[in-house]
């Protein structure tokens, strides 16, 4: 496992982290299986784990808390998120700060996360949605400063709404934020335009989420793929999205190098960007953990292939189903 500096925190984090959304709220999550997968990731050097209160109303946080206790001899970094008060994902421009993150709510849910995790301090507490027009509001700034002074949070981050990488730039300029979490993958390259250069300038760490485009870039979906009604993906991969996503993924197949598969190529594309501190694929099975962690071996994609992959940029805008 290779490690990268996590911006102004100076942490050394595994460049392949662990996204824990899939352990709560998706079908196919079996406790014994994902516990084995989590422990295997630690064995392989993963030390950055991203969860949220919103993943199973605290269930994912509780799972992470148990893992941290099991590996008390290792430095595992905990990143979680405060849900918006109105519990609507993503936020919308018309939402006010009071709708989503009044000071009392920030404090209340940080306390809930601390309890779920079973820790005294959270390494990285993040806002689970965001609107940049909240940047200068003192309420959120005063709340996070209090929690930091009290030792309950070490650093703060923002998880940017899907396909809105610029919807945080003024917030980063406040100097209050140490990390930004954004969708970045072969298709979603827009963060390279404005967000990554500003993060570089301000020494803000970048967490690249959704490396496989919610599964499209695993190469396993077809235009007939169906998800159970209680699986989040059933509302995201509506026909309009599924068909187009599969077509974009199929267009990549001729570029996959011999001896490599599409998920590995997708991860190596992200790791080729030094602006990224860590990427956080969701993993529930040991075989996925072992395959994803293996991408951190210092082997680089050829420049010629990276240039070809750049041409597969897919600019998308938020829609009713993009969530």
C-alpha cells in the first residue's frame, strides 16, 4: 500500500481508502462478510475509512467503531458526515443553511457520531451536502470552531453534491476546511478544472469518491441490469441513466490493457492524479478488497492510455434522479 499526504492535516493516508456506504442501505450486505472484508483491508494497509451517520442511521458508524477497537494498535483515520437537517440529498440552491446545518444540528449530530463510533474525537467530520452560498455564514463556522476547541473534531471537510465540483470554492477560501470529497473518475473529470487547482493552492486534501461511477465502471452492468426496489441504485439507475452509463462503459472496453480489468483501470486513472489524496471505493467482499488494494503498487498507466481516457470525460448536470 502506498500512502499520500492528506493536505494540511499532514496525515499519511492510504491512497486506497474504504467507502462504507455499501455496508448499510444496499442489498447484499452480510455482516460476517463485510467484517471479514474490513479486517482484510486493514491487513493490506488501508488506514482511511469514510462513513456517515446517513449510512443506515448510524449503523455504518457503529461498524467502523468496532473495527477501530479491534485494531487499537494501528492508526486508522475516521471520516464521517453530518446529515442535513432536512434529510434531503442532495441539497438544492434554494435550501437555506437553517434548513440543513444550523449550529445546534451540527453539534447534535457530531455527538451522535461520537457515540456511534465509540471515540472521543473524530479525525474528519464532513458536511454531507453543501451550497457554496452558505460560505460566509457565521453559524456553521462558530459551531465547528467550538467542536474543534472542545477536542471533539480534529478537522473538517465538505462532501460536494454530485456533478457540482465548483459548489464549494468560496467555502474552501474561508480556511475552515481541510478536505473536500468529490466525485472523480474516468467519466467525471470536471474537478480538474477549478476545484483541484484551488485545493492545491490552499493545501486542502481531495477525497475522490465514486471511483466506479456507482458500479458502471466495474464493467458488470448491462442495459438489462435490475436492482431490488429497496436498493438505492434502483432509483439512481433509471433507464435514462443505466442505458447511457452502460454505453459509456462499453466504449472503454477496447482501451483496457492486457492483464487488467476495467475496475483496475478506473482506479489507476484516479491514482495517476497527484491532486488526489485518497480514493474510497465501496467494498463488501474480500475479493473486492484484495483487488482494489492491489491497485496501490506504484504501477502507472501509460501516458498514452491516460490521454485516451481523458477523451472519455462525460459532463453531466444534476437531474431529478442524480441524487
